[in-house]
C-alpha cells in the first residue's frame, strides 16, 4: 500500500475545513496540505441537510468568514445560498483543488519517533483502504453523526400508515402538499420546518414536549445593506460583523446576569406577535432560563405568522403511541397525520469517532482535558475546529485556524516537531465539556473531553477573550510543550 505525505491533513470540507484551507495557505504558505472529505460534495451541514426551509439561525455577517465578505441582502440566509458561498470561497482561493472526496477517515496513529500521524482512510464506495501520513492533523468534521440523526424509540411506529422521516434523511420524493403534518420537536430545525411546510400543507402541528425560547428577528440587516451601498464591501462587512458580535456578547451576558428580565422581554415579544388570548405560558414559556439552552430564531416572525393564519399550531404534550392515523398523546388527545417529521435532534460524535492511538496506545478523548477549545491534553499535533454555543460557529473556527498556523510556524522557528498540551496544574479541576442543558448535549456529554476550571483549559464562550488568547497570547504559555527537535544534519569535514 502506497502512502502519501502532507505537512497538514484537514478532515472535512464543510465550513470549518474550507476556512482551515484558506488560513493554512495564507499563513503557512510553504506547508503542503490536503482536505479529506468522506462525502462526494463539499459543504458539510449545508450540503447534507435538504429539508424544507433549511437556513442558518446565525446571521451571515458572523457565520461568514472573516476574510470573505457576505454581500447578499439576506442576513438570515437559506441553505442553498450558504452552500453557494462555501463553493465560491473554495473556488476563489483554489481550496477545492485540495479536496479528496469519498475519503472517510477511520484511524490515526501517532509516532513520536517519526513525529507524524499515519491516517487510514476508506476511499470510495468500495471502501478501499488507503494511507496518508502528516505532521499535523486538523479535524474539521463537525460534532454530529452524518449517518444518523437522533430519534427516540416511539411506541407504535410500525402501525402508522403515513410516512415518518427525520430531517437529516430528507429526500426530494417526500410529498406533503395538501396533507396533515406533525413536526415533533421545538428546536431550531422544528421552527424552520413548520412555517415552510405550512405554505403548502393542509396544516402543520408542532408537537413539543416542552417549549423553547423563540425570538423574531428581521431577515435582512438594514444597516448592513445601507453600509454596503456607500462603503467598500470588506469595510461594510467588518463594521456589521463587529456590530453583531458585540450585540451578541452583550445579550448573552444580559441573559446570564438578569435572566428574569430577558425572559419577560422575550415573552412580551411573543405576546405582541400572537395576541393576548394565545396561551403563551403553556406553549412558549420554557422551564429554564434564556441561554441555558440555545435560543431559536425565526426570521420576520414567520412561525408566528403561520400560527396566526391558522396554517400551523403548537401542541405541548407527550407522545403515548403512534396509531394508524397519527399520534395518541398522554392527555388523551389524538393528532391525525399523513406525514410525521421527527425533528428530535442530533447524535453527537467526538472527532467523527476517529480511532486514535499514540505510540501504540489507544487514546480515550473522554479522559482528556480540552486546551483552548481546540486541542487535547497529552495528544500531540492534533487540533479540532469547534464553534461557539452562544454565537456563530465560524467566529471560533477562524480563531482556531489562525492559532494552528501560529503553532506550526513556531515549531518551524524553534526547530521542534511536536506540540502537546500538558495538564500538570493540580489546582485545575475538571468540568463538563460545555455547560448546556440541551438534550442532544446531555445524551453524549460523557463521550467528550472535560474542560478545566481555569485558562487555558476553560471554555469561556467569549469571542473577545478568545481573540486575546488565540490571536495575541503567547504560544509558549507554560502548558503547550514543544519537543521532538528536528535532527541536525552534520557537515562532513573535508
């Protein structure tokens, strides 16, 4: 079996992997790299999900890359527009030529002696085993299982005569026009599906076990569109980006400092949308505080408009069992349905369940501590790109990519081949990976590394702090160990 070598291997050609390619070729131009993508197309999430209305719940001025302005009018963009933006970015910078499609990474083995990873990959539909080596492995494969979403084990599904589909498995042949639809769930996917499907369905019911905080926001950013008319695109984009970043940080801090006031404000907005007679307490008042779980965004109040027009409704109840005609609820009510969409969440994965060994020993990442939100204690020359839970994914990914480049350049400058975070401080205590009560996180939290009680092991979920740490902080911080010097070539005496 032949082995191909690169200085850096990037795993995943979604929003993180394409960004990683740009930063590498910009900040480390002498480094060779390839992007290994398990699927046959780039785009990751934005190519995988095809359900009706698929869109971002973050504004594109922060979900877009720092280096390439978003220039469309819509701030809350649909999935196809985001996918086009990613394709154009990859083509503009030649990143698309670095992608190896149909390459699914299975195993990675680190050798300290060679200071490199050996990566085993299944290629193509035949799953032919091929091998790569690299000096640095950069995982940009996201955080959830692309093969299967999460669906609870509902009773009686075998009796149901209609169609049951998870949004992650949506196919073009699913026909819901003129039909009764039940969408199970109350998260970002559900509140996207309901108003879009309600445009042609007979009726759409959002069946939720418990409510979620839902905030309406204009689909377009008026200031951004005004600035773009009078300023260069990059300057207008930068101003809007920082305006949205700062507002997001302010709002998140406000939620943590004055949760009851923010809760009252959110519910007041919902009441103004749905009117005083609607049962807001039952259907739109969560039991937790704002930002204990992620808030849901509805552009231009589209969900509320569908409810007011009687094209959609919300039912808060628990499922007893599926029947031939629909779903029986614990309250005794029955929901008739032709199509049921289980918008019930994701199955989380750590580094795509990559099997990792270090010098012949299996590495259990759940036993490690996460360094600066991107590396793992005692795991050398490996980083992963992971965004914020309380802000746009790409903000953190951009910073992570820049920091990886700083590490690579520092190793070149110091003649070392290995960088390894070491947790030796006894005063640092382990904490859960992220402090989030959402079900999809809590179901999988034990698989993930821990964070620490203080920097650089603490995840502050704060863009400003991360800029200071990742953009300007010292890489020689007393925690990151640089070792494994390059062999010196001795000149023979003549």
